[in-house]
C-alpha cells in the first residue's frame, strides 16, 4: 500500500524551502483508535514531512533526484492529528548534495504545532530508481496546480 501524504504545494524556493499541505479524511485507512478518538499515526505525520522534503529535492533538481528517508536527529511531537485536520508542511534544506539531504521542518494544524524535526537525513537517489519519471513530473505539476490529473 502506498500513501500520498502531500496534496498540494503552496510555495517553494529552489534549494531552500517548500510549503505544502495534506488534507486528512476519515475515509483514509491509516487511523489508529485511541481514547481521544481516531488519530493519525505519528510515523505517518513524519512521513508527510519527509514527502514534502522529497518534493523540494525533486523540484530543486529538475526531477533528477529524490529523497529516501534514512533518519532524524531530533523529533518533537506536540499534538495529535485527527480526521479532517489539514497538515501544513514546512520543510527547509539544511544541506544537500548528489548523495544526501538534511532537512529541518515543522507540521502545523491551524495554530497548533504538531511536529518539529531537525536533522532529517535522506539519501538522494536518482528519481528514475523508484518510479516512472513521467508519472513523477505529472504528479509534480498536479501538486503545483499547473495540471489536473485524470
């Protein structure tokens, strides 16, 4: 099963930063039951931020490199994510080269900070190693709202 955890890219600056979002829905299959109600697993909130970092690398390299999550030096959880919440993803490059990327980022829901990450380490792989390059570029245009997927 594959999760697309970013629905839209709101803004990005090549080699610097990307802001995007994920609108959650009760219809998604990943919710975990808790005494407070269904919540999004914390690992998937982190994965959403990592996917935003992947799109920053893809866009910054003209779709030539993509990030594969390896580790995170600092992770601070602040709040849970519930069905219907909109994750606001903000990720910034700390460093990157042809082989590796280091990112810092934040996930917010409205005025609540849900997650802060520092030192998110990712391998930088050739984008054609994981997916069809044409599909990746088409999805990028969709996330940037320059093309509607059919």
